[in-house]
């Protein structure tokens, strides 16, 4: 069993609408939950008056496509849905704003209800489809973040899984498509779940492509674009162009009679090889190998900067591995090259300041970064942390 318990994705503002939706679901459940026997051995979990608010595919009422998503059969049904909504919904609410998030949630509920009605005749209730839409949207908007999961196999432990892989392979393929393919019996509305995921993935992706939603370097569309650029890059390199070499000397000179390429010096060739290996490891989520190759690259040329997301991922991984000096250096390279393009640069400044202060005992550098971060931070908790650390250093 694998259960998500959090993400490494920081919030910029309070996800008010998500909290409201969670509260509404709990309040409605408390009001409607009243198990009672309707026949020998048959128990109905909800009050009789709420029966009409379920979604009945054979005779659906328009309002039922909304109301069914706020009903739950028992405490575990409710808590499971609200756990996922809390973990994945907060950041989606942060990204879309309160109104956009509400429309996504309700639209996901309607779409999942339609998906259930197309393939099933049984009545359905529960927020699972709407939550699936929110979870699918999280995968599109934040695929490179990590999900903290609690696993219980032969023993209990925790680990981190990239959001893209956790949602795509675990939640969508393993939990919903595989049971349908092998026809596992059960009382789970797989059609509603899959329709919700389709809605949650499709709508934000279309909004990103059409620029209705602000684009970032970390969303799914950015990953697709980077993959296309990598393919173009490989094609160009295979034709003889070296982007890391010294200008014209590394281009293949082609005319109607002669084709030749000038060999690279050993150092430049090694830099190119390491950068390629780092990119390959990072793209396959093997950050430990990417970090190892990055440290080798720094021994050759400590001014080398990777693409923005790779540079940040490696700096974060170095920090996670308690390689504080190397992490600080990697963050410094990130700040030097991406301070104008990264939308949360103040959080990187805060991180670097805390590393210098708490681990490397370099007070001057710590104060410099913390003061810079303090002017830009908007999150009250982060701002207080920054101010407290500055007060400690200056006290």
C-alpha cells in the first residue's frame, strides 16, 4: 500500500478555496451520514432525504452531476478523498486562483459523472472524480515536484517519488486502468475516475498551450517542449555541430566537395560528455547519478551552468544529501544565471542564506542572501524564518 502524505512544492499564497471545499465535504457528510437498514442485511449509509442527490445514470437529473460529488458512503471514503484533495489541491488552487480552482473542481465532478453514466447503470456518489481532476491538473502543472509517500509492504517506510510518475503510473495506470483491463470485481467507479483524470489533464494542458494559463519552466508542456528541443539538439550534434566548443573551429565545414570536422581538445570533449550524461540522468530521474556527474563537471569548470530545472534539481538533491558546501555553490550558479527568469528566486536566496548561516558558518554571505530574500518574500512563514535568522546573526 502506498499513500501520499505531502509534496515538496511550496505555496505562494493561502489555498482558500481548497480549504472551503474540504470543509463543505465534511459538513455535508456529517449532516447526511446516518446508516440504516433498508432490507435484511442491506444498509443504506445516508439519510433517506439525500437519496435523490446521488447520480442515477438511467434517469439523471442535471443537479445530480454536482450534488453526487459532495456525498460519501463512509468515513474512510471521505477521508481518503479529502487527503488527496488536500495534498494535491493546495498547489493547484495556488496556481489557478480561487475561482479557476472552483471551476476545475466542479467541472471535474461533472465530467467524471458523465464518464460513469456512459458505461454504468448503478448510482454513484463521492468526490473521487473531482479529486482525480485536481490530481491530474497537479501532474500537468507540477510534474517535476516530488510526492512524499508512506509505503507499507513488508515493513513501513517513507520515500519520495516524482509527481509525474506517481500520478501517471500509480494512480492512473495501476489503480484505475489495470483493474479495468483485468476485470477486477469491486464497487469502484473507475469510469468516473478516468474521466476526471482526463478532464484534469486536458483542460490545464490546453490552457498552457494557448497561453490562457501562465507558462512556467516546470509544467508538463515545458517538459514536452524541452524534449522536442533535445531531439533537435541531438540531430544538430549528429550533423557535426558542437555547442560547447570554441566557435567556428568545432563546426563541420561542408561544401560540394569537402566535409571535415576539427577534433575537440580533451577538456572540451569531457565537458560535453559530462553535460550529456547529467542531462540523461536528470531526465530519467536518476538524480544521484546526475549529482555525481555534476560534481565531476565542477572539478573541470566550476562556472558551468546547467539548464534551469536541472541546475535547481541538482542543487536541491545536494542539499537533501547534506552536501552543504556543494549545494551552496550549485545554488550560487543558479542565482547567477537565472535570477531574472526564475519566478521564486527569493526562496532560493532564503535557502542559500540558511545554508551559509546554519551549516557553513559564513555570516557575511548568509546576511547578504537573507537580506535580499527578505525584501521579496511574500509567504508569512518564510518571511518570519528569514527575519528570525537575520536577528540571530545580528544579535
